[in-house]
C-alpha cells in the first residue's frame, strides 16, 4: 500500500481488499493470504480509522468483521476429546446398530433410547466455575478448539450465572450453537441491502458469527445454544442417565431441545419416519438427522467408545436434500491431467441450504445413463458437503439438444481423445494452458508446496503472460516480472517471492505430491518418500515402486513413467538447480515425544491391556509410569473397581480418565 495515498483512499482500498479476502475465505473457501497478512490489513484499517474518525463507517469491516481466521483465537485443549457420531442412513442400518447395542449389554438389559434432533450448527463446550460462566470453546479438531468466550457471552440463551439449587463446583457441558431460520433470513436481507454477499446457510452464518472477533456482531446475530452432551460435572452428579442430565441442565438455566423416548428400535423407526415426513419441516432451525442415545449412564459405560464416537449413540440421517431445476448449458472444464468433466449449468435453485447453479455430471457415460438433453428438468441432490449431482431427468424438453463430448479442447483447441477402457475424455495437448493452470494451482496448493499468494488469479496472470510454462519456472520469477502484472504491488510481490523461497525447503513427500504424478495422492507420496530418496526415485524400476507398501501396479507404472521420462528427469533437475532441497521427510511422530514430561498411574482392573502393557506404552511414548498418586501425577487411568488411588486423585485434583480415554490418547 503506497504511503502517499490519501487516508480516505487508503481506507477505501483496504476495505475492498479485506472484503475480497472475507469472500474468498468464507464463501470460496480458497483464501489467498495467510491469516497474519489478513490480520495486518485489518489492523492497518483500524489504525487509520482511529487516527481519522471521520473515516469511520458502520459498514466498515472493522465494525462488522464477517469472519476472523481461526488462528486469531487462543487454542483450548479439551479435557476430554469432543467426539463425533457414527451415521446410519436407513432402517437396516439403525436396526443393525440396535442389535450391536443389545449384544454388548447383558441379556434382558433392554435399553431406553432418547431421541433428539441432530442440530445443524457448530459444537461448543461451555465451562462454569461455581456457577459462573468462564469459558467457551469450539470443537476445533476434537482435541483442541478455539477460545470464543467473549463472543459466547452474547449467544442469547447462554446463562452467565447458573440457577440453583444444586449448582456444581465445576461444570462443562457441550451443545450446539445454531441460528434460527427466521434470524438467518433477516441477517441475509440486511447483508444484501448493504451490498454484501449473503451467507450460504444458517450453519455457515452461525459459525461465522461465533468465530469472528467482535462480540457486538455475535450479539446482533441472535445465536442460540442447546445442550446435547455431557462434559464434566463436579462433584459427581447422581443422574442415572442422559435424560435426567438434560433435565438437570434445564434446571440450571440452559436451553435443551425437546427430546422423546423410545423403548425399542421399532419405536425409533416410527418416530424417525414421523419426523422426516412431517416434524422436521415445522422446526425453526436446520437439522440433518435424529440422534439416538442410550439413556442409562451405566449402560453407556458398558458400551463405551470406538476411536471416534460413542457406541451408545448414533445419528440416523434424514435423506439428502433434493430439488429440481432446468439444465441451460453444459460446460467442459479441463482438469490438471487433461480430463474433461462435464458440468451442467442449471437455473439457480435453493437446495440443502445453498443456492446451486452448477452440477457435476462426472463424465459422458453419466450423461448417456441419464439420457440428458439441454432444457431437461432434472432432480438434483446435494448430500451434506458433497458436490451436487443430477439424480435423474424428471421432465424432458421436447426437441432438446443432445449433449456431445467436445471434439476439441475448449481451452486450447487440441483434439480430445478417449483412452481405451477409460470413461474420461481428455485434452491430448501436454502444453494445454488450462492443464498448465490447474497444474500450477495444484503445485502451489496448501497440502502441496503451500505457496500462499499463488492462487487462481496469480496463476492466470503468470501463465497468461507466458512467464511460467511449468512448475520449475515459478522459481525463476523476479520482482520486476511480478510488478509488471496487474495483481502485484510492491509488498505483494515481496510476499510471494518470500513464499516461493520458503517452499524450497519442503520435504520430498510434499514435492512428490505437488508434481501431480497421476494416481499419486498425499498418502502415497508420503509412503514412497519415506522409503526412497530423490536419487532412488530417479533410478527406480516399476518393480522397485511396487515393493513399496500400498503401491499397486497402476501407481507404480505411473511413477515409473514420470521419473524415467526425459521430461520428468529434466523437471526434477531444474527444481534441484533452483535450490529445492527435497529431503526425505522425518517420521512425524518422533518416538518418545507425545507423553514427554507426563506421569501416569494405572489403577483398578484394566480390560484392554495388562498393567505392564499399559506402562510399556507410556514409556515408549516418553512418559513415566508410577505406582502411587501424588500432586505430580499427570493422569490416573482407572479400570473397574478402582479404589483408593482414584479417590486420592480426585482429592488432589489430578486428572482421571477411563481406559478407553487413555486408548484414544495413543497415536
Ligand atoms: S451428541 C460424543 N446430540 O453432531 C458425541 N450431537 O457428528 C456427542 N450434534 O459434534 C454428540 N446435534 O456437534 C449430539 N442432539 C445432538 C446433536 C449433536 C448436533 C452434532 C455435534 C457433534 C456432531 C457429531
């Protein structure tokens, strides 16, 4: 940003830039700047507005940040992981789940089920000390969330002080933050009036409203919180089960969504059918399934957990949402490998919470299977986050034009070929500009070389001007060349060059993935790079590649074709010359690291390991195992019938965990 600009012009340019980044982050999910760069722009704008109060404006991004990057929140490590739920999609699957529950309980121990809606919002854990709200954390990756305490104070129905009697000393409860349809509609109308892009669905809006920096924004968004699960309650509560726990939460002042009970899976199924066919449409918020939970805590304890989810609860998902629309056009974008994926352009239609105007057709066989013609009305399905697809043609347009595969690449005009035995049509030109752009975008992408600032628009300009003809050319770019492009002012050019420089240190696994060798995904690249260094790759035969675990003949011959080819060898040589180190990756979990500095005590009857095995595991991961509990103990892991050690741990405030929880800590 030039220092010579007037403050007004600079503020206006900053606002435009920040809004564009917000759009890329929240709507396109394709940010082009690092979090810290974004924060710096906002800080600069704030400083300007402070120095020149006449520049302040209610629609400035500083007044209403539409979303702040996750890294701007302090991390919160959850005392116990926030798990997810297994999904079932039909009657047979829910019955199979019910059978597994019965099998794992003593004969005749019939469970009572609690049925709740699966709210489509974001998970949040609230912590209270002596009845006062002290912290809110998002679920994050399940282990560590983001501290959103200040914003959560403004989630309308979150009590800041609990109601007695029976206020626990320490309480952590978990639930869902949601936005009611009505509020969502109002917010989006306001967004549109202010000339901003509307939010795609209530969940995104709820998430953006809680995970941004200004509590006043949260306040205006009218979010709601509903308790759905237990975290911690000290001293120990005496609830026999989940429904009593929920009632307890209600008495303390929390909102709990209405739940029903079912005595058998038959009853679960009939409730599900009734909700799906009628009940759900009447709810004021978005839900995507029914959650079925075993009520009794004793039974829950017996059933336990798998690595990711409880065995005593399951989601019974409602069908993916569908809508119909008319196909107006079909486009043929060319991918990185030259494959052409037909995409139907349909009249915009609202489906499963978003407006859809593009629908994938996968390949030309699919078009044939559907019997699709231009002008046909089609049934579209969007299940969860999956790209929408056409399920079937529901109304044929008389005389509608057939859709044929293009004979020429829409981008470079080269002939399009169909490989024997494969469904994909592809552009035959290895120097196709569309392929080059996709290849460069892939190379720079986050899981590959992670070159921030080399997104679609930068790639378009660099490739368009002929400055970059392959990935190695990226490393020859100069500042003067960048400054010659529309997109790059001084600082931006420096940033990109610094990013390119930093990428030279990426390890071989990342480079191998970035090169985009066909069939080589992130995992394969990692497995191969852990076993072969760069020189080995260049010399390897197909058999050598196939000797790597999980590498089959197709992947092996693709790797061989690349590294044995002159083009492949030349490219690698140029990358080396440019200064890429391409070192073999270190094993990420260095033995000993995870439990370093921790002391574990095992007590009670363990069922998953012998005590010796458990202690061995702790030592192998760098921790200490001890026979007695003291204030220095990090964790007491307890099995059935644990006695005095568990009691002592509780007295000393030492963290305790079940065997299952311990198991989940293991890598
Ligand atoms: S119980 C151990 N109940 O769904 C997991 N979760 O896929 C306990 N969710 O992260 C979760 N409504 O955020 C539970 N009534 C409900 C729910 C619910 C929505 C979310 C929750 C969780 C995700 C699991």
